[in-house]
C-alpha cells in the first residue's frame, strides 16, 4: 500500500532519489501521507457511478503510530532527566560548557534534531553572532554533504539547493522578472564562508552567480554543520548520507491499522443508521418514515427488516488492530508496556527489564545524537580560540582545544529508595576497599542528586566532616 501511495507523487528528476524517500517518511511522521489520495473514505462511487477502491480513499481514522514511536524514543534519550552531562577532567571547562549548553538551549535543539532526524538524517547549524552561540536544526531533504577525502568523518562542504516559486523570492527581497516561474535557490557552506547564490530559473542553463550581499565569511576554519545519521543500517550503507528511519518497519502495518479502524467506524455508522429492506409494501416506499414510533404495514405475504452489521464484527476488528499494533511496535522496538498491567510501582531495574525494546532503540539513538553533542562542543571550543565568546554577557577566555570530552548519561529510569540505598552501600564499600575514589563515586550519582561541580561538592563534604 505504501508503494501505491508513493506512486501518486512521482519523484522529481531534478532532485536526488533520497529527497523523495525522506519526503515520504516525513509525510508518514506528520500524518499527511494520505493527502494525495483523491477521495474521502465515505465516497463509495464516483459521479459517474464507478466503484472507488479502498486504496484510493483517505482513511477517516489515522492512528499516529510513527509519531508515537518517535516521541517516546526521543523522550527516553533527551527528555526530562535523561539529557547527558558534558564531562571533562578540567572543572572550569566542564562548568563553562554546561553554561554554554544552557544558554544556547542545547537540550531543546537536540530534542528537535532527534524528532526531525527520525526520517534518516538531520543537520545542526552552528552560528556565532556577536560572541553568542546559536544552534539551528535543518532538515536534510535538500542538503547534500561532501566529506573530505583524507578525513571521511569531516565535512568539506554542504550544499543546499531546492526549487522555490518566484513570488516567495520576491517576498524575500529578490528582484524577480517572472514571479510565476520556478527558481533554484542555493547556498553552500564550507570552512571559510556561507555562500549565497542569486536565484536562477529552473529551465535555464546559466551557471549560478554568487550573491555578494548575502554571502558571509565566518572564518571558523571548519564547516559549522554537524551531520547526524539517525540509526545504523541506512539505505546507502555505512558510508551513506542517511541513516535508517526510526519507524520504517511499522509503516505498512500502520497503514493497515488506519484502514481497519476506518472500516470499523464505517460499520458502526451503518449500524446506527441501518438500511430498511421492504418486501411487497402496502404503500409507496418513498413515503415511509423510519423510526420506532412508525408502524410499517405490508401485505399478507410481505416482510420488512433492517439490514444491520453485528457488533461482533467491530470487536473482531479492534482485536485485530490491537494485534497489529503490538507487531508494529515490536518491529521498531517501540514501547509496548501498558499502564494497566502495572499492579504497583516498579523499581528502575524492573522497568529497564520490562522495556528492553525501547531501551535498545534509545541506546542506538544515544550513539548518533550523543556524538553530535560532542562535535558541537568541539566546534564551540575551536570557535572560542578564533573569536571572543560571550557567556552571560561576559567575555570568556579561549577554551582548551586539547581537552578530552565525554558524556555522562543518566540511568534510563530513576531508581527508587531501595535502589539508592543499595547503590550507596555499594559505593561506600568500594571506597573503603580503595577500589574507586570518592570523586568517582560522586560522579556515579551526580545525576541523581543534581551535583553540578564534583570538586566543589567534595570540598563541601570535607568541610562539613571537619
């Protein structure tokens, strides 16, 4: 069914094939997949009396399975209490990066990036304006990255190119000769500048010309974009542009759920307004009024009955849909837990064991988007060595570009009081046995007790002990 819907919007030959694939996944995620179908679900025949197949009708019920899977997985990676801490051996650098992350709204940026990147990939643009750090999430439908030949993990250029109506360009301040025509819009990022080009007609063979008024030189020495592949196993292999789509294995089953629920709703509507069947009526059938207060008189050999759909059919559909939902969520490692199955509060470890599927998915997302966080932090450190940065409206000194960065991820589920007591006892025994240091123990529980500065917390504990 997905191929049938996709065939109604053939790919534009002027774009790469990945553009059509990402656009299709995006329509699935935002719930506009069926908008290309020409008929409503209740339309059974055309104006000419021809029967309309179900595959040409838009479902009246749309279960947002893809969006549910994406939102649940993103919440488990970057939701409240799940965002990682940027860690390094330098306490001052650690605190500075934490303040920069808070001021640049890194948490909200990564949540948006993980949601948009669920289709396969996403890009995060870094900008330094008047000493302040700004982050912007960019969809990759019309972006083409190129990596350095001798450093396959380092971007060489990123090209943005797409078609836009002339009227839109005119609203942006461009002088357009034919507002009704289609134009190419293009930008290129490299390690020196963000180069804009003058829009040119789609059917023109003229080469693009640089727009000097809009072109800016950032002078960072690197491409200020982080390219994120969503999940391993993308359509182009390990060295491809895009990663795997989070919800692709559930798309076909999600379509089946939408049509089954639409059919069930259609049946319930028919049951509420059943068709009247009259056999040899005494009067004109067009004059009959259906209702409990109207008696229907027929001849001696006549008959009258209501054509209804039994309630067992609707129940069977609901059971079938419930089974489809379980299969779809299992295929994408989604959350199949039901709140009504939890008889009592569960410990953090029990919840982890019960939700191994969502944790497996979120763990893979942590690898992709966690690496993106580290890349952004390294870019910010490099930028601080080229331009003076401001933090809380105050200038900061150049950050150490040789520092080793790492992420400290919190536990998947917060432990209960019993778990915390067991952890505390274990850490005390490990410290007494000189297996770990007190600082390592504090780092282990920093996310649970909101410890921002490990060294300062250690000094306070020593002072209070004395």
